[in-house]
């Protein structure tokens, strides 16, 4: 299973994601595909994200049982520590 969560992406990318995945909430897409299709979907996200941001999470064999990747500007930055991916927060500039 995989989940793609998006913020502030163009309508055309939302439509493209809706072709492959179910939009269970606004900007949250869920599906179950092979690695090859998952990579194709991520390529579509990377090409169309523009000013927005996205994260893809999928089931994995690692210690955590999942893996993820991100793209775009966001306060949450993935950091790897001792082979485990964690999230680091950038300071709030408001």
C-alpha cells in the first residue's frame, strides 16, 4: 500500500494522481501498486508539483515497515539516523 499526501499542487497533477489512486481526503491519495508503477507515479508528482509539496509513503521491508520520500518546500525535512528515516523540523519563520 502507498499514500501520497500533497499541498498546493496544480489541478492537472491532482487529476493525474486521481487516474491511478483514490483521493480519500483533499490532497491525500491511496493505492496499492508495484515498485515500477509507484516510481512512475512519483515521477509524475516530481514533474508536476511546481510550487506545492508532496510526500509518498509505502510499505517496506525495513525496520520501520515503511519508507517515504518528499519533494517541494516544507518545514518537515527527512533525516536518516542509524538507518532509520526520521523527520526534522525547520524553524518557523512567521
